[in-house]
C-alpha cells in the first residue's frame, strides 16, 4: 500500500532515472559475472599483417615508381589519418586492353593499351601490427577488410586505392616478442 502511494508521487522523469539506474546495474552484473564481453576480451591475438592495396589507373609520366620497397608511406583509412607503414613489396603493370583475334583457338589477346601510355595499375603491400577479433583484423581502431578505401601519401604522391588482400602472419608482434624475451630472461635458472 505504501509502495503504491510512493509510485503515485513519482513523476515520469523520476521513473526514467530509476529505470536507467536499474538497467545499468543489470548490465554491470552481467559484465562482472562474465555473461557480457568487454572490448578488451574480444581481442584474440596481436599479430603482424600484410595489407595489399590495389591502385587502378595511376597516371605516371616518370619512369620511376613512386613506391619504393623499404620506405614508409602514410596511410589514411576511411578519410582518417593513421600512421606511416613500411612498404614490403610493389608490383605494377601498364594498363591493358582486350583485342579480338581471327583465330578460333584464341578469340582475344590482352595487350598494353596504347591509348593510355602513362597509366599503370599498382599493387603495394605494407605491414603493420593488428589486433585479431572475431570480425577480422583491426589496425588503428579500424577493421581492415578487402574493399576498404585507403589513401597512401608520400613526399611526392597521394593515391587512393582499395585493400585487395590481407595476410595474417603467425609470427608474434614486437610487443609479444619483447614480453617473451623478458619472461625467459627472468625465469632462467642459470647456476
């Protein structure tokens, strides 16, 4: 009876605040008892990933490639600047076109497109440390997936490309490797 009288005195704002507090306590209890995962428990591993990015139709009048293996390039993911990453491989090919032939065995042939002599397609592979979750690799707070638009920027270029491949290396990252070395050094029973 007193409970009903108290409920009648509460205003809608009071009821909303009480409901929010009860929901917060419920979610907190679920988290404490392990029924709900927090963000740090979703990370399965820290590994090194190689990210291949495809650049279509890059116009170059120079004979030198703007991408050099061993140098660093600044990467922007989804228009958000991230960091400099090391280039581990570069491959390029001149823009191609398909030309029909009269041979019934080979109906067409792929040749260099002479109408676009300065256009090239590049595949550039960079390496970075990533956190592996059940949704895939995450670098710089961004999920890295095939088809993701990225921008590479160097001292004399800025190109937009698309992630075309992600290779996860099973080698430990620098952080894990240094932790392992520290643990081994501490646990040595040298007499």
